C-alpha cells in the first residue's frame, strides 16, 4: 500500500505541474531554479575598475563576450556541418549486420521424424550508390555551400552590428560625460556670478533681487548638473550591456578630450557607396541566398529525370547442421546479389511542375530582394555621408560659438564688477556660455558618431578589425 501511495504523490513531487490558480503567477521551485538561472551565468564578466579603456579595447571585449557573436558563430558551424552532410551523397553508403541463429526442428523423412539442428552465422553488407540523378545531388550540395556562405556573412554582419553598437554607446557616454563636465563648468560660472552679486550687495552696489536672480541661476545650473550625472550613469550601463556585461559594472573610458577628432571625409560619396556594395556582409548574404535559390531550382528540375542507382549485398555465410543418425556437417559460402535500378516518376499530378515554379519564384524574389537591399544601402550610405559632413561643419561652428561665448561672458562679468553692466547681462552671457559648451560637446560627439555610422553603413568597420576565428 505504501508503494501505491508513493506513486500517487510522485507526479507533483518529481515533475513540473501546471500553475495552481489563474490569479497568481507560477513560482519556480526545486530543480527549475538552476535551469532558469543558467543563461545568465556568462554575465559574470567584469572589467578592470582601475583601467581606462579605449574604443578599440571595448570593441575587442564585445566581440569576445557579447552572446550574439556566439549565436552567429554556432549557426555558421551548424551550416558548415550541413554542407558536409550534403557532400556525403558523393560517396556510397555501406551498412553491415552480423546475424547468428540456431534452429531445432523435427523433419519428416519417409515414415519417421528426425531431429534437425542448424546453426548459422552471417555477416551481411549492403552497398548502395546513386550513379546519376541529372543534377539533383549537385544542386543540394550547391545549396548547402551557398547557405554556409550566407551564414558566414551573417556572422560577419553580427560583428559589424556589435562594433557599431559599442561605438554608438561609447560616443553617447562621451557625450554624457562631456555634458557633465560642461554642467560643472556652468555651475562654477553661475556661482562666480552669485559671489560677485553678493559682494556688490554688501558694498551697496547691488540690490537683493539681483542676488536672488544669481542664486536662482546657480540653482538651475546645479539642477542641470544632477541631470547630467544621471545621464552619464545610464550611458555607462548601456555601454556595459553592449559589451555583454551587467549594467552595474564599473567602467572607465577615455575622456572626450583624448579622442582624436576627424577633420575631413577623405572619400567621395560615390566611392563610399561602391565600397558598401562590395563589402557589406548583409548584402553578400543576400547574394549567397540567390545562389542557394538557384541551387534549389537545379535540384527541383532534376526531379523530372530518372535516377540511376546501384546496390550490392554480399554476405559471407557459415552453416553448421546435424540430423539425428548423421554426423555434423558444415558449409561456408558467400551469397548475395547485385543490381542496377533506374527510377523515373512518370506522373505525379503536377507536383514537380509546381515545385519548380515555386523554386523559380523564390529565386526571382531573392534577386529582387538583393536589388532592393542594394538601393537601400546606397541611400543609407548617402545619408550617413551627408550627416558626417554636416557634423564637421557644425563642429567648426560650435567651436567658434564657444570661443565667442567665453569671451562675452568674461567681458560681461568684468564689466559687472566695474558697475557698467547689469546682472541680467551677466546671467544671459553665462547662460549663452553654458549652451555653447553643451553645443560644443554635442557637436564633437556627433561628429564621431556620424563617422562610426558611415563606417557601419559602408562596412569599413569590420574591414579594419582583426578577429580570432572564435567569437
């Protein structure tokens, strides 16, 4: 009875059951907890908190630790294995089986039954090989080879995307940290104006509303600094996630002042478009898919023709037997057969014709898709090129604006201390200088981001990156 009771409670105890009620979520317990936590173990990757990372080092870390590279790599390996499976059709198939049997029976001889014992041992082989199928086998191999090439280009495209994600997150972090530095400088300027106003109030040269206005401007600058600090923390987390680490990871990067700024494009837009069409891995992947579609057409067309196969089944055989009143006897022999077959489907209700039409339509769609992708790539490269050249002009204008705003603020503050300018003039100049600092940081980081986007759109980012065979 206790065994019956154990069997009755075994399913809920040892197997996962459905949720108990519709009004509350299911809570994993027991064996489910380590299973659910397994995918997150790789996020234990940590950075060296004392090291200041450059963009090249961050990209290398992302290529090593971002799980997307592992996914693309395993898919490419799986497709390479599928190519090996397809190429195995070039060779014959050989199977072997060892058989042994003992048989005892009563055999009627004239008017008496004689006991008969027969013992046999056989080693059977089956050799099959397709001699010719009018291109079906070659089509399958070509399709698998094209799919392998497409998976490899998809692997490269994954690296291209990760490089851009890391670069974009890195430059957003530089912008956030630069805005933080600009906000600190603006707060220092506002506090200087506040101090000057309070000193003039003590000397009877300013009014209380002027001091209150200066304090309000300083409080506004401190508020903007706190917002910039929060933006920097979020940007650090975004960069860590792009690298394949936890967002709470401590990370230090090179400041914006140490990053080399580009001065020119160095190429024409037509040259950039031509490079993109020649090296973008996503476009190369679609061209490989065209090859795969053509191979399927070739394979499907071969179904209209016969296949020629050869099959051989040799089998060494050992027999031993005895009948009562006689001695044991034995024989050894090689038995089997060989044959050639010609298989041809004469009628199938139009299935082959429709399958061929489907394959041809898929091939035409693949070509049209590649042409559309090429046009989109050209448009994206042109847009990225235009954004980069615009960013260069804006950076030059922002630099000039910062110089003039800094001179204007210094002159306004000096004039205010001499009593020839009002506090409103000083606070307006201080606000203009703060906006100029923010615009300068934004213009410099946007130039770097636009250059990274141009390299992403043309595929240059993966051409200049050295990688190991493993992700």
